[in-house]
C-alpha cells in the first residue's frame, strides 16, 4: 500500500475522532518534513511516515480499557494493534516489525539509537506542544536534552515563536507572540 492508502485506512480507523485524525496528520507532516530535511534514505522515510500515521493507534482502545492514554499503555497495546492494522497492506514482515517497534517506543526518549525513532519522538513532541500541553520549561528541556536534529529544533522554535539567543531580528518580527522568548 502507498502512504496515502495507509493514511486513508487510518482515517477510517479513527471513526470520526477529529482530534486524533488532526493529531496524526500533523505528526506525519512534521516527521516527513524533518526526515526529508535530514536527508534520510527513502526506505527509512517510508517506515517513519507509516509509524507517524499509526503511532497513536491504541488511543481509542486505551481510553476504553484504562480510562486514559498513558504512554506506557499506548506503547504496549499499539505494538499489537499496528501489526494487525498493517497486515495485508503489502508491507514486508520486517517493515511491519519496524513500524511496530517505533509505535511501541514513541513515548520512550531513553535509548534512542536510530534516526526514524528520533524523528518520530521529535515530531510527536512538536505536535503535542502546539496543543498547549507543554510548559516553557518542559519545551526548553526537551529541546536541549532530547532533540537531536537541527531541522526538528528549528521547526519547534518556529512553531512556538521561540527565538534563538543570537536572533536579533526575531524581536521585531514576532512581538508580541514571544511567550517563550528567552
Ligand atoms: Fe501522538
């Protein structure tokens, strides 16, 4: 299946939950953009895009089963769900396993050892930060300690109007939206 077919399938899976659909579309857009800006290879980008589209696949189940979308529950349930979701899509076993690994680790920032995992975590964080769930301190900590790609850092700064310390013109351009100016 192409990325667009998998996107169509995931939209249908979400049964009209606009928040969920809007979230994974944005995570996919950030992941694809960062992946291309970082020049990752085509196969890694393909896996990353599918993982971004499906990363929160367990949210509806977790809401019903646990009453919340705690990251650890999502990772456990999502690993199984995404394998079932992708079976019959033409992806190889190895590709499905890799997507399932990424879905199963998208809330885990410790031990990141690959670019697809790194970018998925960054893209999800950027999308969540724009939903207003992150404090200024959390954003700065994440940018300094977890983010590794320069593209991801630039995009997070741009989206939230965070100025780099050496950015002289930013004050004129973004005032008064500089909630996070340092
Ligand atoms: Fe997410």
